[in-house]
C-alpha cells in the first residue's frame, strides 16, 4: 500500500519507509519596498545576505505531502530531511527547522539567485502567504517557537536534519491532520552579515539534489474481517449482526461460501477480542 502511494507521488518506498521530495518550496525574501519570491527557482536561501543585498534576511520554506504517501493510521517512527547546500560565502552556521503554522504558496516567480524576482500570484513573500491578497500574521513567516531540528552547515555538501523526536511529532501531525500541513521553515544565522546558505529546491534539474524527507513508519494493523461493524473489536455487536444474517449470504459470511452458518460463527468466535 505504501509502495503504491509512493509511486503515485514520485516517492520511492523501501519496506515501511518512504522518501518524499518537497511538493512546494520557496524563499521568504526580506524587503520593505518590493515583494520578491523564488517560487520556481532552483534554489532556496536561509540566513542573512551581505551588503549587496542590504543585509536582508532569507528564510526557506518547504512542504511534503505526507498523507499521499503514508497510509492513514500509521505510526511515524523516524523522519529526516536531507538538503543539498549548493553555495555559500560563510563557514559553519547553525540552521534551524521549525513547523509553520499558516499555509503559504509557490507561484511562478523565477530567479537563479537569492535576490529573487517579483512575486507572481500565489507566491509566498516576506509579507505574503499568497501574493497579493493573503498575509502572514508576522512578516517573515508564522511558525512555532519549538525547534524541530538543528544542523551545523558549512561548505557545499549534503546535510541531514534529524531524525528527532520533534520531527517525528511534526510528521505524525501532518499525517493525522493534513489540512494543517504547512511544512517547515529553515532559518540560518540572522545576527551577522553574509551568513546566507543556498539550498536546492524541487526545481533543481539534478533530481538527486532536491529536498528529501525520509519517513519510516509502522502501518496500521489490517482490518479484522470478523469485526463486522468496523469498531475495532470483535464482540457481541458483531455476533448479533452475524446471527441476524443466519442462513443468508451475509453480512458475516466469513468463509465466503455464500451463506452465514456455523462455520462463520466459529470463525467469529475464534477472532473474539
Ligand atoms: Ca519551488
Ligand atoms: Ca466490532
Ligand atoms: Ca459462510
């Protein structure tokens, strides 16, 4: 089941784990006068830029479609995020992942560099969740204070956040309530100039460099066919349904021979909770 779901979303399933690429990613570009974004650019940025960019902040936002790839009712046991850091002018910086609390978009703005491009309809910007009509409560993104994961990021390389207990909680919550899945925001060192780091997005031509979330999970137990009313237990209520259908085709024809009889009663009693 997981494998089928993953194939339909471009993921790769390995047993009870799945690897997902972001289904949207973008950069919030701090700017007081214009609305800039990087909706379909190949890179996203986090940290503070240098004097050429007036020392403004960048924050990367990313989301993964958990519910399309992990069976409902599963228990998440691990979650780790791998990003390709493609360029920087600074050394080690602490990069922090936190859960976003408001939905945001990815429009058609495109640029290769971190200066961004004019926002297009539906783009997230420093001010907007969806340009031009919807806004963050707090410019720069609405997110929880609790840290999901941190990673020290230095030179060009792959970097992995987690798995951490908080990332597992985040992903579980996104599975259980996909309408509140707004993904993570990645922030860098915002207290010094020229700390910004450049990461590949899902639009990077090199597939291997795209943001990847590896999730491992325990699928829910298969439904018990003797649980005729699907309430999770086999008990008197199910027995009543079976007896009410005695000598008919069902419900309760557990051995699928076309009639409810003593053989089915035996199967139901053997599966008694
Ligand atoms: Ca994107
Ligand atoms: Ca039942
Ligand atoms: Ca039967």
